[in-house]
């Protein structure tokens, strides 16, 4: 599959895609998953450290892709690692994106059932979103990027509005003492927060689509920085309002925070439905780009048109999304995806970059 000149995105669009891919389900569950590891109010410090780790990994992945202009990882991996090893790595990454897509669409469904459509069959929620995603992806990367451009500003404005409205139940004492138990608990939570930043790996594909690939590092840094601000605000507001002990007992602590207050006299007195609407859109964007990345990988690996793979992956993603029996199984699947991401995108890109540079000099 050859990239068309029409399939090009700007630097801001690349940054927006990175932000959308990083956020998704993470912002709804990060306060709980991180507190379970840290057990202190210093979770915001682990978020900062996780963001720094994601930044370093993102820069390495961009540098790797910049060695091969106008080619995605699927196209140049075999040149670096050989036909069989490179093909295997591509298949692993395709599998990662497929599983991520199924995980995101199921998470979207669980949140929708939790707050909006209780008792509705899971399949009845999944299928409409999958068909809308299918319609979006048939047009290529440009419609996806334009949709993300529309959704992200809405998400930023409404999320910050709702988050800061919870200031009336915020207790600063819930965030004290800072480093009261030392630095070790903070370090214990770094893996969890680093996994919440999975998303910069999409740059292994996006650099090939960028009009100015030399600005890909800037797009990655901006994407991770803005996502870090989102995460820090989330954990600070949730912990400040609910406390460490209470957060550990909640499945979706961010949603529970929004449900725990109301402002009388406004057009909206309860804001959980408002947050739900924007976060359904946010999780849909994560699902869409992961779906497209998997289809693109198969198309480029087998040198075929992308459209048959877009249609053919629908039942596979549906089966993946239906595999978890309950929320516990869903979160276990998320942990598995994060661990795989740590190996594929935290450990592998640097050796591949070294080999690529060595082969280039040779």
C-alpha cells in the first residue's frame, strides 16, 4: 500500500492525535490504578515521572521513523531487522493495536452502561460505534484527523469546566503530606502511570503522513505535555475531593467525582452526563485510531488495499471486545495491553534505532 499525497496531516493534527490516543479510558481509571500502587497522596508526582518516561520513549520512536521518510514502521521494520523478524514485529504491533481497539470500545460500552444505558445489551452499544468508526476510517487518515480536531477542543473546555467546578468539595488536606512516606511509594507507582501514557507509539506511523516530518518531535512533546496536564489535574481533583481510601474503592473515580456535587440555579445542576458525552467521544477517537493503525499495518504488510482489511477486522475487534466477562476482566486486559506496550515501545525502539543508524553509516 503506497501512501497517497492526499493522506497528509499537519503538525498540530499529529499532536492532537497523540493527545487523543493517550487519554481515552486512562483518565477515568488512573486515579484508582495509581493509588492502588502508591497508597499515598503523592500520585501526582508519579504522573509527572510517567510523563517523562513517555517523553523519552516518544522521542526515540520519532527519531527511528525519521530515518525512513514517508514510510511507516510496517514498511521499514524488515529493512532493519530482516524479513522474518521485521514481519513478526509488525504482526505484534498490529495485534497490539487490534487489542487496544477492542479494549477501548468495550470500555466505552461499560461507561455508557454505568451512567446512561443501564441494562442495555453490550453488543447493542458496541455495534453502532463500530459501524460509525468503520464509516470514518474508509476515508483515510484525513477525516480521522479532522474529527479529532473538532473533538479535542470541546473535551478540553468541558473537562476543565467540570473539573474545576468540583472545587467546592475539594479538601487540600487530602493531598498532604507531600512525600510523607518517602520517595519509594512514588517510584512503585511509576510503572502504572507510565502505562497510562501509552499513545506516543502512534508516531511510528504518523511521521510518514506528516507534511513536515522534521517537526514530529515537537508534535510528540506537545501531545505528551498536554496529556500530562490533563492527568495531573484529574488525580489532584479526584484525590482532593474523595481522599486516598475512598478512591481505592471506586471503579470509575473520575465519574464518581463529577456525580458527587451539584450546582443549583444553573442550566445543568448535575454534570456527570455532560462529562460522559465528551468522554464517549474521547474513547471513540482512541478506538478509531487504533483500529485504523491495525488495518494499515495489514495492508502494508501484505501490500494490498486497506479497505478489505478495514471491513475484515470488524468481527475480530468485536470478539476481542466481548472477551472480558466483567469489569475486572476488562481491567486485567488493560494491564496486559500496557505490559505489552512497555516491551514493544519502551524497550525495542532504541535497539532498532541503533541498528538503523549503524546500517545507515555502513
